[in-house]
């Protein structure tokens, strides 16, 4: 998983010109999800089951896969 952020970051800010600083600040701020998601997952695991709690990170991987598949276009 550690390779995901640098890959997404570099592809996400590529060729943005004057908007690079703004886009990079949003992407860095999005890292907070890495701190919030385990907490939410833990609460969900306590109320249901650990197996169901893994749906949260699975959803995150799904978003990354969707971005890799459709969101990024080589120009």
C-alpha cells in the first residue's frame, strides 16, 4: 500500500501548470483519511464483525482502482 500515494500523487499533479500547488495541497490533506478510516473501521468492527469492517478499506481500494482505470488519461 505504501506505493499507492506517491503514484497517485505524481499522476494527479502531472501537467496542471498553475494549479499544481492547489491540487497538491488537496491531495496531501486527503491523507487524513488514513487516520480516520481505521477509527471508523474499529467502531464498525465492535458493533458488527471484523470481516464486515474490512468493507471500508475495500471501498478505498475500489476508489483507487476506479481512478487508475477511468480517472487518469494519458494525453
